């Protein structure tokens, strides 16, 4: 089963948001899911 995940942001500066999105993306890719 393939899980498709999307992430939305508010668009402004948010400390740590880039690293959080990167971590989520890498975890999903390691689990062989579609990002």
C-alpha cells in the first residue's frame, strides 16, 4: 500500500520548519512512501 503525504506551511519565517520538513520527507522516503 502506498501512502501519499502532503505538507502545507503558512508561508512565513518559522524557526526549524525547513529541518522538520526535511526530516519528515526523509523518513517517508526511507519507508518507501511517496512524498
